[in-house]
C-alpha cells in the first residue's frame, strides 16, 4: 500500500504544479496582490457613452487602477485598467479629471466603448485637489505614465 501512495503522490505532483500556476495567473488577472500606492474617492466615471455618477474608491497600484463602475445593464463592474494599456493619459488639474483611452475592446462595454473612436475616453473625477495631486505624482514617478497635464495648477 505504501508503494501505491508514493506512486500516486509522484503522479499528482505535476498536477499540483499546474494548478498552482493556474491559480497564480487567475490572481494576476484579477489584479490581486500588493498594496495600493494610493486610494482616492472619485465620482462621475465615464467609459465611452456610458457614465456613472456614483462615487467609488479608486486604488492605484504600480501597474493598474482599480475601481467599481455601476453599469446600467451590467450592474456593478470591477474595473481593472492596466497602465500599459492606457493611451493619451491626461490630468486636468483645474477640473480634477483623469482621462485616458484603452486601445482594445472592453468586455462589459461593447455597446458603449469603441476603441477605434478617438472621442471615446475613460475618465474619472477626483473629489479633491490633494488626492488628484497625489495620483498625478505617483502616476508620473512610480507608474512611469507619460501623463499630460492640462488646466491650472
């Protein structure tokens, strides 16, 4: 019986390795892992033609932004926007609005966001200047985002 258990354990070892690698990939895709560099309460989210005025906490990580979007047909959508996918990121320091584009279709926004239309943007509005300035500094320094700054300081 002992030989059978050892043989079975040896056969299961590769499966355990594959399972662990799948779990790691799922965690990475969920945006799991690590502590946020900063958090800010934002409002007035836009994804193409879809908008949401409900407030949500936006978490900034070295590689992504995470927040919730209340979609009219999809319900509450967990947004994970990777820095590497952001096109033309811009922060309006007067209006406290962060705008950017994503160069690929967004699964929950097929009807609202056209990645080929330069008029379709994603945006979020900061509640206060302190949080907007903190995100500005971290996006430029820690996240290496080529952030264009517009509006007054």
